[in-house]
C-alpha cells in the first residue's frame, strides 16, 4: 500500500466525522469485518477527531459470519451485489490500486486466475513493442506526463491506463495484518508502480547516500504508522515535515520504458543533480585525483588490518 492510498481513505473517514457533527449524530458505522485492518483505521480516526462518537460495526454484532452468509442476506432482501458464490473475491478499488482477496487466493499455493484481474492485461499478452513515458516531478511530487501538466488524479488515471495495457504493477503478496494474522492479497497498481519508480530514480540523483538511508528507514516507520491507523498521530505529521524538507530539491524528469510487465529507467535529469560527469568519468577529471584513493583505502581499511594483525 502507499501514502496516496491511505491519504484518500483517511479523507473519507474524516468526512464521516464532519457529517456526523453537522447532523448531530452520536454514532457512526462501518462495514469492516472483525478480521481486517480497516476497522482499526476507521475507529482510530474517530477516536482522534471525535472521541465522543459511538461506533456501530454490524460484522462484529450480527449473525453473518462470512461472505457467503452476506450474499444470502443480500439476496433475501433484494440488495444487488457485484459478487456471487462462484466469484467471491473481496475487492477494494480507488485511484491508486485495486486489491483482490478471498476465494482461491486464501490458499497461498494457488496461482491467481487470469480472469480475476481488472486493471491490467497479462504481461504475456501485452504489446510486443515497448512504450516510453516521461514523468515530470517538482519537489518530490509528480506533475506532468510526457511534458503535459496534469492534476494528480488525472496523471494517475492516465498512468493506470498506460501501465495496465502493458501488464505493469501486479503484486501477489502475503502480508501481516495488524490484528495478528497473515493474509494473502493480489494488487494491481499500474500507475503507482510507474510513479514510485520515477520518484525513486530521481532521488538517486538529488539525494546523498546518508540522506537516502535515513529517508528509507523513516519511510518504513511511516508506512507502519499509516498501515496501523495512526494517520492523525503527531509523529506522522512530524515525519511529513521531514519528507517535505528532504525532497525540496527532488525536481526533474525521468524517462521510463514499459514492456511486458516491467518498468525500466532509461534516463533521468535534474537541475539539482549531485551527479558530476567531470568527476565520475573514467576518461578525465580535475577535481578527483585518483592517487588520493590509496590513502583513503588505507584509512578506511585500518580496522580490518588491526584485527588481522591481532589474530596473527
């Protein structure tokens, strides 16, 4: 999952609290099961924004215990639902991705059926010719596609379509739910995969080694916070401030090749690039004296030499 996915859903839940306040409601309700993560995210959001609200969670109270029970209930009460007992996948879809769970996926040994996928073609059936795209990024945020400035939503929708027809962004994973169990899910994230690759590659130009290492370590903690429902935690807000500051110079463009399920970087440029050809080139260079490497290696390797001397 990702920042953009959760940013969208947390906005929805915040809107629920706002509406409850407007109409004077003393309770809100959600349709999460008692086994999933979303119930935690819903209710921690309610706690953070209005701790006085009561929560009604029918899945934890009524006699329906599974999706087949729910289908029967809907059928009995003439409620149309998009699933049947023959195709009982649990799906969640938003701008960023489409997730599939349940049915044959509950056995991690089973290969997903091809007719399950809805956003992407089988990479084997994707076009035999690659397609190139160029993503423009300003301060870490994607702003354009092939030179055309687009809103975040329009950019993502366009990349979902482009990436989907090349079989980009299929992920089959076993994850650890917050409530303690493991679950298996299959995700389709065509546009998200392309954007992540572009942003990551641009950072390789604009951020130094230590900064990337710290950013990566904080990104893991950030993901844990948001996954666990702590979007409105002050720690998450503080980390946002760090990320905004650290990506201020992550501006430029990245060219990518899309081909049969793969995303390959073919070029990256930035006015803030820390890459210097006159330093890195094997052919020449006035700033870097290769003779200096000998002294550096001797100092860098001193602990290893001392240990070897001691053992000898």
